[in-house]
C-alpha cells in the first residue's frame, strides 16, 4: 500500500509503515517469532498510531481529549491499569445495514474502522480515585484530578535542657 496516496507522507508515518509492512512480511512467511515484533505489539502500535490525542495540564487536573466521531459510549472503554497507566480503547465497527443486502457496495471507504487504543503514563500526583470521562459531540474528554500538594513539613523543635 502506498501511504503517500493516503496523505500520510511524513517521516513518522513512513517509518511506522515500513515497520508494519516488515512485520506483515514476517508473519506471512512464517518466520520464527524472534524475527520481529509480536502480532499483539504490531496490533497495538497500529491502534495507537491511528488515535491522536491532546493532553492538557491545568492547575488542578490533567485533561485528555480524543476525537471519537460517531461512537457511542458503549464503544469506548476508559481504564487505569498498573496503578498509573490510563488506557482509552474501543472499536469502531462498520455499519451493517439493509443497503448491503440490497446490493449496495462501498465505492470509497475513508473513515477508519477497527480497534483503537491510547495509553498514557499518569504522573505521581494524579488522583486515581477521581477520573471522569465525558463524550460529547464526538469528542471524548477524560479528566484526571490532581492530588493536593503535600503539606510542607514543619521542623521539630527540641528543648535543650540545662544540666
């Protein structure tokens, strides 16, 4: 597949495409698993490369913004794993409707379908108990509240006794 025809002709996408194509070659030729990345790794890399996100830091929170046009809340999963990794994942499925049964077929399909995923390492001051997610107008906003800063330690004064 020629990625330049798809409008992704940047060094990042060329390198990613080269890695993914090499992996496809190794899996089709049935070479040993030591020849390259595993299938799960490649699947995750593809899903992550196709899911852009914005991350903002506010004084009291971190906000993750991901475009999710046409998805229902049941198609999106937000999780925290390993205590500090925020995972946003899900799947966009092709619409199966009556038109396909009536002989209608796609002439061009440009909207992405399939699994998507992003993983974010959360900082130490992220409050894992206060995470909220809202999907409105096709935009998922995940807010992670920050823990309050620790109280500064006061020096302990020790009385000196006269002997």
